[in-house]
């Protein structure tokens, strides 16, 4: 039945989600839409929209090491490079997967403690490794390559943080006896 809170492993009512889950989804939606919206807002010429684009571009400059490598759209660049946007795409993919299996699969790294953190950290290192490799002549700047390395970093980060942000309130891990409520 949709909309009702169910036992561990089943769908949980959206109203029973913790506030951190709502906030994380809101931030992820902004990370997905902002870099793509900025060029269109800048090109619109309508009142206030270019100023909103300037705010998005300013945020992009502060989080992206190479915003000048953003993909051109409607005469303006995306607010971040494709490595950064690939990271966001990896996070979105992990959010969708977490929404479907609610952290039951073995690849959710948070459950492994420090070892899981280490694996997530190693996957996140794909991002700075690709950035550093661009300093060598034999490693060309390529948007597809940047996206792939960012995507791998986003998968690693998402595999660790999704259970932390999107766990359910009032349930303990299922230890074989079904879910139990915390009193």
C-alpha cells in the first residue's frame, strides 16, 4: 500500500522521512538544476534572471576548480565543469538506487564503518586524480573523461552518505526478527 509506513525493506511513507532526508534531496535538486539553469537564465534577458544566474555562477566558481571548462549552452558556459557535474550525476544515481532498496544492498558503504569510509574515500579520489592528470601533456582535457571520473567519485560519496541522510526515523536495523520501533 502506498503512503503507509511499512517494515524495514519496504517503502516508507514520505511523511516519515527524517528532516535530513528532505534537506539532502533539496540540496541535490539544487546541485542538479543550478549549473544547467545558469546559462539559460543568463541568456534570457528578462529582469532578475541574469542576476540569479550570476549568483549560481558565483557559487560554481567557489566549488569548481575549473568552471571555465563548463559545457557551452545558449552562448554561456555551464556553472561547473563536467567533472563536478559528473559527481552530481553519481550522487543522483545513488539516491535513486537508495530510494528503491532503502539501504539493503551490500554496496552501501556506511554499514562497514571505517573500512566503508576508506572505500568511499578511495572512490572520491578519482576526482582529484583526474584533475592532477590534466597537468601532464599525455592526459588531454576531455569532457567525457572528466564526467566519468566525477561520476565514479559521486558513486563513492553517494554509497557512503545516502544511508546517513535518508535513514528512517524510529526503526532499528533488521536483525532477522523484523523491524522494531524505538520507544
